C-alpha cells in the first residue's frame, strides 16, 4: 500500500511522456513502426495504471475494515 502512490506517480509521468511524444507532428511525418510502438506503450501504461489504482483502492478498503 505504501509503495503504490510512488508507483502510480511514476506511471503517470511515463504516460505523460508518451502522450507528449504522440502529440508531436514530426512523429507522424516519420511514420511507421515508432507510432505503433508508442501507441502500444500508451495502452500498456494505461492498463497498468488502472490496475494500480484498483489495487490501491482495494488495499485502502481492507485497511478501513481493520
């Protein structure tokens, strides 16, 4: 539970970095595989972040029951 906020913060920072890269018009001029890689990374980070938030909520709920 104590490590999750730091993990979530790191995931959010990584997600922001990927989103910035995807918003760069130069990326689309180059085209190709890099776009696909960044889109997959974005999906993976979003899923991992969603899982981390769900885990955090579940652990907080358990600590409230104690």
